[in-house]
C-alpha cells in the first residue's frame, strides 16, 4: 500500500527528500508505480505550499523601504531587504501582519541586508535580541549601524564578515564599554550617541538619528 506520510511536515524542502526516499525504497524504480503515486505526491506538495509561503511577508519600513520578515519563536526576524534599497534603512521595532502586531527581535543569518549594495546606514530598533552570521555582508557602501539596545544583542563570530572596515556602530550613551568588551561586537568601531549636555543613558529617537545624516 502506498501513502503520503510526509504531508506538509516541513517548509524548507525536507518533505521532497522524504518523498524521493520513499519512492526509492518502496517502488524499486518501477516507474509505473511512481505514476500511481503521482496524485498523492501532488496533493502533499500543494498542501505544504501555503504554509511555506505564510512564513515570509513584506512590509514597508518607516524609511519607506520594502523589508521581508519571517516568523520566529519570539516574534519575527528581518529576513531580507529589497535589492533596490538605498540610503538609510530604518528597521521598525514592530510590524503588522494580518490583524496581529509582531516584535522584530532578530536579524537572520546571511540574508538580512545581504547584497543590498546601496545601503549607507542601518538603524535597528531596541527590540533586537540577536544578529545572525554575516547579517551585514556585501554592503560596500554601509558606513553606519545604529543600535538602540544598551546591552549588545547576541551575535555570532562572523557577524561582521565581508563588511567595509570603516563601518561605525553607534550605541546608546553609556553602553560603549559593553559593546567593546563583547567578543564579537568589539570587532567593529564603537561610538556612543548621547544627548548634548548630558552623560545619562539615552536611546535616541529614530527621527533624531536620521536628521544627523549619514557621514
């Protein structure tokens, strides 16, 4: 008896491997049997497709750029920016999908702003908890990353790989030492952003940071 036991169990293509392996082990390369399985396989792939597509969605950022998000355990992650993004990109702390508002909690590995060659500045919200490997790779014009979290987010060893050497990381006033002492964030040039005339900790409003322009 032939049946489709991998019905929509994965969104990343694992089901396809399971189906192929099932055919190999249970048909002995008898293609007439494979043909008999075709309607069942088609049903399985069609049922899996909507769930896979629902994992990603695009939304406009406060800076007017199209950003793609993907659901994760604690909210959503920035999955990628559109290739034609340029200038300063502002990532929001929350994004709406359907009737629900989700927190933006991390930047995915390899793809977050990967190959967005015209980005010059990136402003991240205070909700960011993790930055994946090579999240900023292959952005040759990137000169400034604004962090609004006092404590350095979790990061991996090659988070700054393939980045311009003169990128500056702006952090809240009083947080520079924590970033400089971090094993991975310390690989970048760390600058503090403080309100003029005060040494107190301050998370600058996004609009204030944007008015400063990009060096």
